């Protein structure tokens, strides 16, 4: 193994130590719960908004239905108040009209009752979602505080490890370092040993020239996964 690779691997180890320390904080139960509660809160607020919109729509409908009912009721009243016509046909016609208006009135009232009970059920749900949102917010705040405490406790260690990483970084060959950082950014483990002429990462067989390059320079790049392949 060349000195250049040794330095790169030392940097990789220091880098992994920082990642590990950060991971402990990031994967803490408090952070996960805080994230979950944030999602729950947002969902409840969103659902509640939708319900309020549909309640407002229903209330507009109720208002227009109520106006319609008033109109029908006053029509029926006016007709009843009239003196009954003496003509039998006219009387039958009037009675039929009153009957029809009364039927429409009944239908409208039934529909209004239906809508009103839907509005009441909706109102109940709106309150339930408000309670869910409030509770989620409370739990979010509690877990956020806990997470911040965990982070504050871990921070000195993370900072020390990061400082150590910076120290080791200075010794790494610039080309290799750039390659390493770019691979890591793409979530690829940046290095792997050359193992029986294969990439130790993806196990792809390396072409002869690549193996010979690796032997000569201490490393080569895997054409398949892009890793820095080093000779042990
Ligand atoms: Zn590979």
C-alpha cells in the first residue's frame, strides 16, 4: 500500500468517526419522534382546513335552503289565507297547488336536516383534528427540546472528531480527496481494496490494464462503481 493511499484511508477513518458520532444524534428517538410529530401536526392541520372548507360550503347551502323554505312556507300561508274560491275547479286547483308546495316544503326541510346533521358531524371532526394537531405540537416541542439537549451533549465530541478529520485531511493527495468527496456525496463508499483482480466494492473483474495501473500507482478507479480501488 502506498503512502498516498494510507493517508486517504486515515482520512476515511476520521471521516467515518465523525459520521458515526453525528448518526447517533440524528437517529436518536427524540429526533425521530419530533419529525413524526411534525408530520402528524401538518397532516391534522391540512385535514382540518379541508373540513372547514367543506363546512363553509355546507353552511352556504344551508342558508340558501333556509331561504327557499321560508319562501315556500310564505307561499303556502298566503294561499291558505285566501278566501276559498267558489268555483269547484278553481278550488281543486288551489288545493293541488298548496299540496305541491307542502310536499316541496317537506322535502326541503328533510334535506336541510340531513345537511345540518352532516355539518354537526363535520364540526365534531374539526374539533378532533384540532386536538390531534395540538397534541402533536406539544409532543414535537418536547422531543425537539430533548433532541437539542442530546445534540448539545454530543457536540463537543463531534467537533473534536471533525477537527481531527481536518488535520488528517491536509495530508491527503488533492486529486484523491476530490474524488473521495465526490463519491461520498453520491452516497458511494469511496474506497475498496483490489481483491483477486476484482473491485472489492462491486466485485466487477478489473481489466488487465487497470490492474497493472493499480500495481504501478497504488490505485485505480473501478469503471463500474467508480470507487477508488487500492492495492493492499
Ligand atoms: Zn466497483
